[in-house]
């Protein structure tokens, strides 16, 4: 009886250990999926906010047909960028899974940031915040331009969100001593 109870205990303990080890990859996959979903939601929030701001600004007052065409063209470009962000997120998910590495290329941070500032302008207007470009130096970097742009948009969105109406967000890009820098200053409570 004692031997049977001991054997039963070993079987239960061994079964629990095997079950835990066999479900570990599944739990890890669920954790990666959860993290990917959180990242996707965070990355898409800013461009969706910009799309809404562009549409809102276009609807606020009567415009000439050419102005509507221009607003729709900007919305179309932003929608295409959102598609690129989705592609980038899938690329990152594949890189996390070891299926693909990131492809860095030589680009200019000042050009990437200026494009992001232009995209964030309707959001600044909607919030009543001045979005200004300060000193801009030519800043060559090695990176993925689309991901650098998206990271800049996230920082700008945060700065605009926490700057009260009438405030200012200033963006500068510098290059000194072999290093490039992006600085975002605001007159609000600061980036959160």
C-alpha cells in the first residue's frame, strides 16, 4: 500500500512536471502574442489620431474643392503609412520570433523627423498647440526610416497631448561628434 501510494505520488508529480514543461512553449507564445497586440495598439494609436485630426480640420469650415482634394490626399498618404506600420509590426513580430532581422539603411534623421512633424501638424492645430521646428542639422543615421518616423510620431503625440492649448512644442535635430540627436521640448507638464 505504501509502495502504491509512493508510486501514485511520483506519477502525479511527474505528470504535473511534464504538463508544466509541455505547456511552457504555449504560454510563451501567448505572452508574445499579448505583447504584440499591446505594441500594435500603441503604434497605431498615433496615426489614427492624426487621421481623425486631418478629417476634423477639413470639416471645420467650408473650403474650396482643391483644399478638400488636398486634405483627402493627405489622409490617403496617412492611411498608406498606417499600412506600412502594420507591415513594420509584422516585421518586428517575425524578428522577435527569429524569422527576420531588422534591415537598417543609411537615411537622414532630419528628413525623417521633418516628415513626422508635418504629419503631426493637424493634431497640433486641433489641440491648439504650436508645433515648431527649431535648429535642424543634417543628421545621417543607420536605421529603418519608417520605424524612426513612427517613434518620432509617438514622442510628438505625447508632447502635444500634455501641452495645454496655447503652448508650444519645439523639435530640433542635431549632429555633433559622430552622434545624432532628436530633441522635443514642450511648455506643458512634460512627456509622460
